[in-house]
């Protein structure tokens, strides 16, 4: 497998793993709704729909915007380890850092400031997770196109 395709594979797997982690946290926060279901549980459908819409629009564009960075990845063996960083680019890495910071802030607010008494963050996290996992498909699709 070429370094470019390996970088695409790595980026797609990263998005899936991050989506799984965020989704598991969101589902954990939604446990009270599973134990004592009420009408608010229907927001899961909204989370799924928003996540899929985000994957097919915003995140698809994000992937496509980064694809020209493949030209920066040559066949040097080190690119099997750092090619995905070149693919994301500096702006992408900064954006990822900001999103991590927002996640820390949301968890801090939820845990220490009781900012989420209705577990809305669980629905938000679930939507984000579905979006990331769905959009990872576009990295894999690009691998197929390159072969």
C-alpha cells in the first residue's frame, strides 16, 4: 500500500475511533433515558439525522478540502507514520485541537457546573459521533479511487 493510501486509511480509522469514543460517552450520558424512557428519548432520531446530514455535507467538504494535501506525501517510509498529519495539514490539526478543547470544556461544565441537567450533551455527542464515523467513508472511497 502506498504512503498516500496508508495516510487516507489512517485518517479514516482515526475518525472512526474518535467517533466511537465520543459516541460511547454520549450513550453513557443517555443512560437515564434508557432506564426510564420518556419522550426525550426520541431526540436520538434527531441526533442520527443531524449526524448523517453533517457527514454528507460539512465533513464531506472537509475531507475533500484536505485531499490536495496528498501531493505533500511522498513515498518516504516516514510517511507511513506522519502522512496522516500532512493530510490533515496545520489548519486541520489546529481545528482538531480546538474541538478537543471544546470537548474538555463541555465535560467540565457538565461534571463540575451541573450545566447539563437534561443530558442534552449526550444527544450532541451522539450526533457528532455519527457524523465522524459516516464521513470516514470518504477517506476510504478515495483509497478505492486511487487504486
